C-alpha cells in the first residue's frame, strides 16, 4: 500500500513524462495512461474516505 504522499508524487512523475511525449521526444506506453487514471482514482477515493472517517 502506498501513502497519499507517494501516490501524489508518482502522479506528478507520470504527468512530467507525458509532457515530454507531447513534443515527440518519446512516446509513452499505453499502460502509462491506465496507471495515471488508476492513481487519480485512488487519490480521489482516499480523499472521500478520509472525510467520512
């Protein structure tokens, strides 16, 4: 299990890598988008659950 801080950091790294891909330097793999979506969802879920606890 990752902490909230670790999840946010990984999401930030993924966003940074995606920006590099926009300029044609390097194309990101398909799994990159899936991982980014999953991390975003995990962060949203954790924020919602934290409010209810």
